[in-house]
């Protein structure tokens, strides 16, 4: 009997399946790799791992101070929406005043401001690639906004007590740089801040402890203008200049209100009045002249003013300008080469692109001594 020859079709079919499987596997891996190449993972200021589109180029900022940090680093033409509070021309807030025409042209994505919250529905109407956020104080809040919008939420931070050289600020600037493709510019901004920090520190590093003056900072803004009783412990400017802030004797940090009589006990050698509450102090001086004139700083004409910088969080550039002015008052020899007004405009220009000191003078007053009402 003649044996039937085995068909060769089956092995051929198996080979075809094997090749098809390998091709499909390779194609799947290629797709997976392609997707992975278009996503980067960053760690935000709450320690959250957030996946960001690698080619992200549309952004919004929600929360007080988020837009300021963005403005230091990234192009404004990549903003696709803005909170209403940012369009209201905030006096004493340089980044806002300088860019009002741009901000006013953008779609509104929420109310904003100290009492505002992120509005997911309005954010979705402008479809940003990334939401920068300073509202979220915990991971759950940030995750909730991310889940509601389906858009990556990256939390930024100013750190504690509004410090002007806080590591959290530097890290936030770098984070913005990575996400917006402005890493080089972000590093330049960080380098500028570190340079000012090093300069201020070096100028005061050799001052002996017994030669450091006692200082009080009054009328600091705290949810609006305040009188001389409003102050801060662990204050960033007195810290960087290594002077004795009498409020630190309380052991408290951040904003606080003192009993005005406490000033008589502390009796600091120098007092600085924040221009945000300047008129309040002037009026109080007229009513209680005897009290003020019983203070050593007032008797010796050692009462000066500083530009307000705690407005919608810390205006870093104004704070640094204040630090240099304060240095010229407290340590004239160490700061003899500094013209405070020129230094202020140098700082504004480096961080925001143009001078701004004259605008602050128009809105408040120039650097100088406290003046009673005329």
C-alpha cells in the first residue's frame, strides 16, 4: 500500500503564527515604549509622584502665589487660563502689575485669592496639560482635583513663614522648569536667589554677637493691613541679616499679634514699619504720641519703613530688596556700597524682567524713615 505523504501546510502555518506572535509582541513593546517616552514622572512638593506629558505646553496655576512662581520661570504665552483674582491689578504685587494686560486676556478658571478654591469645571473648559497648585495642603486634596479633572496636578510650596530663600521655593522653581521645558532658566533663577543669599550672609557673617542690634518689625500685613502690633517670629529678613529680632524671645514662629505694651518691655534699638500698615501706624502715633516717644527707637529716630512683600504670599524680589535696605540701616559699613533704590531695581529686573521700584514708591512710599502725618 502506498503511504500518503504528510502535509507540509501545518508546520508552515505554525511558523506563520510564531512570526505573527513575535511581530505583535514587538509592535506592542514599540507602542509601550513610545507611550513611555512621552510621559515623565515628577515628585511634587507633597511628595506625590505625578505623570506629566513630556510635551506639555499648556498650563494653569491655581492657589495664592502659584502664578508668581510660574512667572519667575516659564513663558506666559503657555498659560491657557487664569483665576479672576489675578486680573484685579494687585497693588504691591509686581508680577501681577507688570503682566495685567496678559492676565486680563486669559479665560477665567475660578475666583482665586485667599478664600478661593480650585474650580474643576472651569479648569476643564481650557484643557491645560498640567495644573500647578498651591491650594492643596495635603495629598488627598491634590489627588481629588486630579481625579475630577483627569489632568495632572503638581503642588508647589513657599515653605514655612514666607521665607525668601526657603528650599521649598527653589525646589518649586526647578519643578516648574522641568515640566515647562525651562530647566535652564529655572536654574538661572535659582542661582540668582542663591547669589543674593550668599551676599547678604557674607556681609553680616563677621558681626560680633554683642554688636548685633535689637530689631522689631511692625505693621506686617496679615489678611489685610495691620497696625504696629502685627509682627512675625522667625522673620526671614532678620534671619538672613543675623540681627536680634526681639519677637524671637516668644519662641513663636510666623505671624502673630502682640500686646502693644510688650514693645515697652522689649524696647528695641530699631523698628521697621511695613508700608502696608503705614497709615494705620501714623494715625495711632498721632493718638498715642507719648507711648511711641517712650520707645528708644522713636526717641533716637531709628524708625524706618520697608516695602510690603507679604501680599498674596511672599513677593521674593521685594523681600530681597527690603533685606538690602535693612542692611544699609543696621550695618552701614558692611553695606556702604549699596544704593537701596538701584539695588531694588536690579533685583526686580533680574527676576521679573524690568524695574519696579518707582511703582512701589507711587503706591506706597520710598525707602526711608518713618514720618508722622503732616
